[in-house]
C-alpha cells in the first residue's frame, strides 16, 4: 500500500511537470513571441483592433471636415468628405496599405492610442468604452485650397501658401493627386501612376529652382556688402566662363545695367558674374542659411532641398547655380520659406499645419504657438530684396501677378529642365508694406514663370486679400 | 445535524461562492462588451449557480466528508467555459447550460449509486465488454467529422461513445489490476533480456494495446488513442511499479505512431502542421495559426472579455476554447485555468492516496489520469506544445457528452474521497 502511494506521487510529479511546461510555453507565447506574432502578415488583428477605435476628425481652419470616422456595424471606416482636395495633407488611413500624411504623423493623437495609465482607463478598456481619438484643427483654409487647386488645374505642379508672419500653411496643393476614399479599390492605379499621384509635390517634390533662386543669390550678394541695387554690370546675351557659357533666357543682351534692373528682368549673365564674384562657398552658405541642405521641421514629410558642396563646383557651375540652374534642387515649400524670409523682415517662421489636437469636449491636448525657425538675412537686406521683388511685379518679369490696389512683390523663375518646356516658378507675397501671404507656385513644364506661374499666384493672393479687406 | 457543521462543506461553499462571483462578473462583462441582453447573462449565471449550489447541498447530505475543492474547481472551469461559449457563439450557450444542469442531475444519481463504489469491481468483465462495444460502435454506426469517426447519431442527440468508454475501462483496469497486480509484478520469464510475467497475465494488457491501435487505425482518432494508451500505462505503472511496462508501452506507442505517420495522411498533416504551421497558412495550418495569433495577442491581462477576436479560430468553442481564454483573459486568465486543472488533478491523486482500499486507489488514479491526459493533450495542442489531437477540454469545451462524462468522473472522485481511510489534510 505504501509502495502504491509512492507511485501515485510519482505520477503526480509527471503531471505537475507537464502542466508547468504548459505554463512556460504559454508565457513564452504571450510575452516573448507576442510582438513577432502580431507582426505576421496573416494576422489581421491589428487592423480589427484599430477599426474599433473612433479616430479623431481632421478639421480645416474654416471648419470643413477633411477626415472623419463613420460607424458601420461594429467598426469604423475612414471617410474623407473633401476627397482629393486635401488628400496630400490628410494622407490616408488604410487597413491594407498603411497610412500617410497627417494620418501618419499625428497617428498617436488621432487614434488616441495613449497607453493605459490609470485604473479608470483600464476599466473603460475592459468594458470596451475606448475614448475616441483626438481631433486635429488645421491652419488650412479650404476655400483658398479650392481656389488654388482650380488655378493649378490639371497641370503637374504644386502650390504652397503660407502666412509669413506665423508660418501657418494656408493652402498646399499638388497635382496629380488621389482620392483617399477609393484608395483601397484603386490602389494599383494610384501607386503605379507614372506621375506619382501619392507624391506630395508641394513638400516632397524636388525641382530645379531656375531664376526664383536669384532671391538667394541676391540675398548673399547684398548681405556681403559687395553689391547694391545700383551696382552696374555688363549684361551680354552670353557670358563665357571656363570654356562654358551662361546665357540669358531667349539669348537677349541688355548692355550695361544696374543690379536692380538685372533682378527685375532676371538677367542670367549678371547673376553669373555676381555668383562667380561671391564664390561657391558664400553662395552655399547663404543657401544653407535659408534651410537648404537641411530638414524643414514640418507636420508632413518633406524632401531635402539641396545645393552641391562648394568644393564640388567649378566656376561655371557656381555661375549656373547663381541663376538657379545645375544641380540645385528645391521643394516648393522651401521656395515659399525663402520668400517668407524676405516678407517677414529676414526671419522665417517654422511652417505648420496643425494648430491643435483636442479631445471631444474641446480640451486641447496639444496646441501650437508660432515660433521662429531661421534668420537667414538682416532686416535691411530683407527690405532691399522686398523693393526689388516689388519692382519685378510692377515692371519686370512678374507683371502678370499685378493686382489693382495691392502692392504685390515676387520673383519669377523659368527652370530649364533638359527636354520639354521649362518649369514655371513664381514666389511672391502681398501686401508689400505688411505681408499677409506668401505664395510659391511651380507648374512643371509650364513655360515661363511670368506667363504661367505668376497668374496663378495672382488669383490666390487676390482671393485671400479680397476676402480679408 | 452533522452536515451543517462539516468543515469541508463550509469550505466548499465558500470557494463555490467565490467561483460563482467570478463567473457572474464574467457574464456581466461579456454582456456589456458584446451588447447582449443582461437577462440572458442573469439566466445563465442563475442556472449555473442553481446546479452547483444544488450539488453542494447534495454533498452536505450524501457525502459530508468528500473533498472540498473539486466541486468549486468544476464550477470555476465549467463557468468560465459557459461564459466563453456565450461570448463566442451566443446561441450555443443555452444548450451548454442545459447540459450542465443534466450533468448535475447525473452527479446526484451517480453519487447515490457510487456510495458503494466497491461493488463496481464485481462487474469487471462487464465493464470491459461495455467499453469495447462503446468504443467500436462508431466504426460501424458512426458518422465522420473532421477526418475522425467518433460520433453516434441517436436521433436528435449525437454523442461520442469514447467518452463513456473511458470510464468503463478505468473500472475494468482498476478491478483487474487490483486482482492481478501481485502476479504482474513478479517476473518469471526472461525474454529479449527482460524479465516478463507469465504471458496469460499479460493477455488483457496486450488487448488494451491493440484497442488503442484499432482506435487509431479504424477511427482515425489520434487523441482518443493516446488517451487510452496513456491511461493504461499510468494505471499499470501505479499498480505494478514496473518501469518495464512503461518503457515497453511507450516504445510500442511510438512505433505505432511512426507507422501511422507514414500510413495515414491526416496523421502526417497534423504532425507537419505542428512542426511548421506556416507551410500552409490559409489551409491546413489555418486553425492552429489563428489560435496562435489569438494567444499571442492576449498579453498579460488579455484584451478583455468580448474585446478580442477569438471567433477567427474555426471551431473555437470546442477544441480551441482555451485559445479564446488566453486571448481575452490573457496570461493571468490562462494560467489561472491551467492551475485550476492542475489543482483538480492534484486533488484527484490525493484522493487516490487516501482511499481506503486498493480498488478505490486505482479507480481514482485512473480517473485522474484520464482527466489529466485529456486536459494536457488539448491544452498542449492548442498552444502548439505538442501536435494537435482533437479532444475536448474537460468542463470548458462545448459538448454534451464531454460535460456529462466529466461530471460522472467528478461524482466518482467525490464518492471515493468520502470513503477515505485517513484524513485529507
């Protein structure tokens, strides 16, 4: 009998060992392997969980709903009432293709996925009463966005509209674009669009700046003290440098002209001399002072605008860079910020789209105050550039941006891009004495800046100031 | 009034109330999260409480000194099971609760009948024959489900006769081994370098081995076959103390299993899927992968009742109910359930230790072994510790025959514990 009992006890040890193995294995699966299992592509749970949460709404400055969650049966689906119009800003939220735009950068707020922090939160989670995500309020003015979008039309290009005093982005347009509502159904055609419908050209596009870059060259020249608007240059149709040459648009000669006139008429041969005299290093330094070669802190992904290092350029390339040709590549947002420095007395405010994130009851959990970003030029230089740019619109290449009764300043750009028509640029602001808006426009292969881009900027400025005055 | 004073029964009541409170909270949470009527939750919780409080009262009257933990552990596991079934497949919950009620009545009958369980050994060959008939009935009369032929359809009720056969075989083996254990422990013949008992004493045991193989081959039921063979080995080891039987038995089983791997495609599939379910994630590996995902998503505290997605697992309410528990109640809930089973098993073996006679000892050992093996095989299968074989999780899985037979098992353990020789303390 005692021996029988010993054997029963041994059997017990076998069972206990087996069940401890079960516990060890369960601990492994639920603790260690958990994250790996969740990441498996066959696992649709992450998607199902997120659909249960009511994501926050994205609202424009003028109260238009750009993205919201609608309840269908047990889960929420994301709806974009403005469709394509704000697609590059809201981005998308797809269970299959991930997320982009503000849906990505502000995911923590929108999903309200803050970790459980109190017993109260835990009880709510137990009962499935998860708080909806935070709502985002933007600086974007949908009325302006729609006007800018219409002005660009179905042309490849981008428009950035900001308030130079605060950095608030008022409109951000790019074409081609996509409708986030039909992303899942039309993914293939959207993703494989050869023109890049998913690319937010306004912040991620990189383009040759052409003559709009002369704002940077002029800033460097005036800051250096070597050049004033009255400095006189020879302005032949072509200028030979190191076996190469820099030529004016349309191969036109201007004789002897002042720097002021060269800026107004966008004379390449003068700017080539200015650049060559400054040297590559000063030109690169000035560019970097504006934020080129660096990251722009922004609510959406941005492409890095860049100029080559001074040591990599010979005099010919420096001369071409001074007129905005060559290897320089900038985003429309970058050009808007260059213009903003001039408009805002030399100081660039950090650009932003999101004013605040708030809970359903209106309590703000995140609020943005405008803050300065860079100070590339002095107030005096800014004032000089301002008057130069005003004259560009008054009597130079930017005449088609004129608005009766409003002092508009700007700079055109016509960027040669190898084959096809040049890219048309315009960077401008108004009113000159108290700038409220800065606009950067690019129309890819659109022709000259003056004929194609400036009229677009004019419509936007007129619409905005007309409403405000 | 002796039964009012019983220490054991008071403890049982306390634990039972504790278990019922946990279960009621579970019903409440499920009703909230799955937006189901609270009335149904109340009805189900009420039914469960009625069944177990009723059994508790019966225990007070019939078996005052019986083990105080078993009934509350059964209430806990079958309660969690009922909550999960209601949450997973709401329209199956009332059937399950009915089975629990029927099970409770069956316990009452079994308790009355089994108070003199020693009489059972007088019918040992009757048990053997009944067991064999029950086991093999599905081969000729059964319907095939999921590659295995285990079910008997009797009009509206279909059941797995193997569930009843298990208990029959426990009776037979206990009676037979009690009688023959001395003879089986003595080796008289030497063969293959091993001392073996007289062949005539080994005959019935060889029959058991054959039975296991036949189940495997003809009914294609890996789980039940493993269960029978494991039961047989556990009992023969405890009765004779001969490790030789165990090693011989394990070798034979492995040989049989390897042969089956090469002969039967469904056995091969089960094994290959266990090694790597990702060889066919949308097909043969789907169920196991979904279970693994469910368990993995649970974390420490789980998603909360009604807030996970365990219904992605096919047939989650039967074989895979533990995966649903692990997902929604997390590691804490999963370990609680595993420990509840382990506690049940340790109480079962303790009853075996303290039984007043060898027959009772062996019956308790056999019943506990069947219970332990079954719980381990399915818990290990759903958590991919071992290859998956389709058996139900006692008390928790959806299914009438499983509930009924495990309730009878409980009644027998309680009856044996009430007749113990020494104290359970």
